[in-house]
């Protein structure tokens, strides 16, 4: 699969995942717009395949619905940033941007969650003050973890009781 196809695949996953494009006619129209966009960016250039895909590999690791919504929110934002910076707004570009903004409105604000994760990655766990604070919060964190784990077990057992297989 070429990187050109990856773009369409990611956009399709985003749109279908959120139920925005149950109508295949709209998706077919968007495919035409994306083909024009690929021509604008000369995406058949040989360097497009270098280094593999940008987004589709990332989607594989995000399996839970809420997780996927976070990563897809970020991907949509990145596409919007890219398309907003294009000097010439052609009809097909405007159409793609409109559809992406519609999708973005249905997504949670994943940006804050991503910032939280980035902030966590910057915490200096070798700092004694940080270690004290972390030790002070450990019980609360473990409580949340146990509550989450118990909640998931309860949901699984409830769904198994409902199943009349």
C-alpha cells in the first residue's frame, strides 16, 4: 500500500469510525477531493514511501474506543493545520477542511489529554521533591487503578450474563 493510500485510509477510518460517512456517495466524493489534493502535493513523488506511513501505524496501537478518539482527534487537528497553511484554497481543499471541521466538532478535546501525557513524560522522577510528592499520592493512584479494574470486571461479568448463547 502506498503512502498516498494511507492518507485516504486514515481519513476514511476517522470518518467511518465516527459515523459521519455512512453514505458511500459522500465518501466517494471525498475520495475525488483527496485525489485532487494528492495531485496538488505531488504525492506520487518517490520520497513519499520513505520511512513508512505517518498516521496509520499509530492507529494500530490504540484499540479502545476512547483511546482511538484521542489519537484520531490529534490526527484530524494535524490535517487541519496542514490544509489551513496551503496558500491556495481550492474547492476540493475547502470541502475536505469543512468535513474535517465537522468531524473535529464531534471529537472530545484530545489535545488536553495529549498535553497531560506529555507533561507526565517530562516529570523528573529522580528529583527528591517529586519522589516525595509521588509517594504521597501513591495510595490515591492505586485506589483509582483498583476502582477502574473492578469496574471493568463488573462490566464484563454483566455482559456475560446477558449473553444467551
